[in-house]
C-alpha cells in the first residue's frame, strides 16, 4: 500500500495533522498514519493529490519511496522523468546543509535515470525529508496551487478561509454530501465546502448577511442555498443534511440578543444526537455538553482565541 507524505505549513499543527488524516479516512477508513512535527505520513489507498487538493494546511505532498541512512541507499522506483530537481526539507532540530546533500544525491539519480536536472521546471521533484528520527526520500510531480473561491463581500468577523476549509474537512464529508452552516454570515464555510464538491445550505437571521453570502456564492457560480431564518430552521431540513459545520456568534460582535452560551446550548439541543458537528466558538464559554468532543484552540489575537470542537 502506498505511503504518502504531507509537509504542513506549521500553523495550528495538531489541527493540520488531524485534517490530513481525516481527509484520508474519508476515502479509506483503514488509513494508518504517523506524524512528526510538520510531517504526516499516511499509509492508505488514497492518492496524495486527493488529500493535498482538499487540505488547508499542506504545503508540499507526494509519495514516499523509502527511508535512507546513507545516500548510497537511495533507490527510486519511478519511471524516468524528463527532468528532475532534488530538494531537501529539513524538519529536524539540527542544522543541515541541504544544498550539499542535493548536490550529492542529484548526480546519483541523474546517472541511474539518464535524465536532465532542471531546477526551474522539473517534471518530477525528489524530496529528501529529514526529521529527528528518520530520513525519507519522496517524490512528487504536483505543484500545489489550489483554486480559491472568490469573495467579493468581506466582513470584519468572517472566518479565515483555511480554518473554514479545515473544519469542512474535519466533518468527514465526501463530494456530493450536504453540509449546513446555520450561522453562515458571509458564507465562508459554504464557499469552502462547495469549492471541494460538497453541497451546502446556509442559514442566517440577518437579511444583509444572507445577501452577502448569496453574492459571494453566485460570484463563483456556486449553487449552495441560503435561507434567511433563525438557526432552528435546520430542524425542517435535517434529513437533507449530513453534517453541521458552523461558526457561532461570539457575543458583542454578533447582532444576536441572546448570550452566546445560551444560544449555543439551544442550538445544540435541537440537533439530532448523531449529527456530525464541527463548531467554532470563542474560548471562555464553558460548554460541558461538548465534553466528549475533540477540541483545538486557535489563537487569533489577544482578545480572541477560538475553539474548534469536533463531535
Ligand atoms: C460569527 S458570525 C459567522 C461568520 C461567518 N463564519 C463568516 O465567515 O462570515 C455568526 C453569524 O450568526 C448570525 N446569527 C446570530 N444569531 C443567529 C440566530 N439566532 N439564527 C441564525 N443566525 C444567527 C449572525 O447574523 C452572524 O452572521
């Protein structure tokens, strides 16, 4: 079974590691994985492109060919590329001269393949990935340039797209399934969901927010529905919804007159118990009914740390 590698950007490490594993498990529930600092290695039937194309925090991804102690042990079982480049990714705590390593490995591969070296436009990149415990050799022909949905209307309290994308991925939904965001605001979660093929339905009690969401969706030719109503409208559509992914009001920033804790409590109480829920809220609200959820803290600035809960 192929081993894939994913080098993370370094933001929100635990969240980013879990995102990769969660995506892989959507397509192969038997995915095995190991993580070390910014590196996640998965063993699954899922092509790395599928995972990297969805993930918010993956910077480089590819196949693992094997491990090595000495460069003489490096073997690559891949068809000869037209042109290749060799890159070192040092994730270890030691200072390593990557350029020298690349200059040593490059000629060995060049000789065995008879291929050109091209640093500017390689058809295959060989990665020498060094951690404190292992040295991996990996390869990839994928350039990560995710197509981003456009957002014509922004708003000060909107969710960062990477967090929204990551939350969608943690919901475990595959393409064609339906997500609901009952506090959709400007539609960030809806946009991220639809950009990876997940249908979405937004609800917001503020007419202006619904207008903004609709405009942001139509700008991208997306078809997600937006309903101008309070969150309890979800009860009417719950049979069409596979997961709830949402960013609940933070209190003073919201137009809601109900205190955030009460609002969240009321909201969770109407959700079917088995409904998958990925919810972000402001740290400091004590939600004992989410005791069993996995939680991640995400620092934004000195007066806002968010908690992402996955139930
Ligand atoms: C934190 S904002 C969501 C921001 C959104 N994630 C974005 O990126 O734009 C919360 C939203 O909940 C809406 N809201 C507040 N109380 C509500 C209620 N009772 N029912 C439905 N929507 C509500 C507000 O109008 C606001 O747009």
